[in-house]
């Protein structure tokens, strides 16, 4: 098997962690990201306990700081000639309106903007792969509407609405990437991994399938050969589905891109 390197953000808990364990067991080189160094080390130890031959690396970066995200990307650029699959997986759900260290709404920054910055900074590493993929993890509860003048919910804050908007941003970002870089050979994909029982799900909803089921979705989008030619698709339950209509609005995609570039420009 061709050696492939997979980066999973937010890989010390939930689906991200299980996917890191399972993909390492499949023989992939795994980069584990988390915001807590002790949990990163614990995840690395668990992966190695399951597979003594695992090639696994750990990095700590708090996505509540765009400067930290930028430094994380710089470290990756020094250490890896290519990244074959990037899973933009890290996420939070904030019931109360909370600010990041950059004074941005926390759902918007952690779930979307930090990944926007990370993706742009290591995009060429993914392009160095013969079959690069960038997977933006979304949700079936992504918003059907978006107000770009209130994207950080300064007015009428709702945790559910802010989370749903951030997950719509991930799909809008995917679709913009697919348009902007259609000749790179990279597959840009949006993924709803299923209703999986994680801390994040339990903080907002209830129920769900075990993380092993969510991990299977990650394994599928990382490896399925047919997806390499389906850039820009939204995937639920192992098949392309139609996301909410607004996610295909190119004007909204462009406006979100421009607004996001303004926010991250000094960290690029």
C-alpha cells in the first residue's frame, strides 16, 4: 500500500480519536491534533498499544487562537513533505455566546475559521499528494440560511443556530475550494459522519451510534477511489447527498471567503 499521511484535527476525543486509531491500524501515517498536550500523548499511547508499528505524530494547538493555528501549520510544513488527507474535524458547541482569544464567536472560529486558516496554510502539502483530499466535517443540522452581517451572532444568539451556521460555513468553504482549485487534482469533500454519540452531541442533543460507526465514514472518505473525481460533494451515509440549497450559492461562498480572508490575512 502506498504510504499515506492523514491529519485529523480534534483527534483526542470522539470520532476523530476513533478514526485515528482505526486508520493507523489500516497502515496510514497519522498526525493527531488536539488542544491539550496530555490528551494528545494519551491518544498516541493508545494508538501504539493497538498497533506497535503505527506511525503516529502528535501536535498541540488551541484553535481558539488564530496565531496558534498559524504556528501549528508552520510546524507541519517543516515536518511533512505532503499530507494526503486533511480532516478538518475539531469542533465545539457553545450554549452561551463566548469569545475566542481573537474576540471572535467561538463556534465560528473553532469549527470553521481556524480550519479555513489551517487549510490555506498547508494547501500545497495536500497538493503534493498524488490523490490529496480535504474533508470538512459538517453535520446534517447545518443551517438552511445564513446572515453574513450577523455571522458571529452578536444579535439573537442561539447555541444551536451558531453551531448550525458554522457547519454550513464548512460546506460553503468546501464548495468554494472545489470551484477555486478545480485543476489541482485535490478532492474537496464535506462529510456528515452520522449521528454519533460524542461529548459534543450530548452537549446539544441526545442519542447516537457508537464512535466506531462514525469512524467508518472517515475511513470511507479517506480511501474510496470513486471520491477522487467527485470534488465538491456532500456525503452522508457513504453516498453523495444534496446539502441545503444555500450551500450552492456562489455569491454567498464568495462573500464568506472574502470575509474570512479579511479575518485571517495577517496569520497567513
